[in-house]
C-alpha cells in the first residue's frame, strides 16, 4: 500500500474491520457468560 490518501484510507478500513472482529469476539464471550449465569439461576 502506498503512503497516499488511498493507502491510508485502506489501512484505516483494515484496522477498523480487525477492531470490529475483536469486539465481536469479546461480545460473544460476554453473551455466553451471561447466558451461563442465567441458566445457573
């Protein structure tokens, strides 16, 4: 990727997708944990 505006935009988009994926995984773990507590009660 070049250092121009297009390269920076593409890099930012890739970082955003990676961040969203990481957030999605942690959110999924939280939901599973919450459901386990709900079932335990």
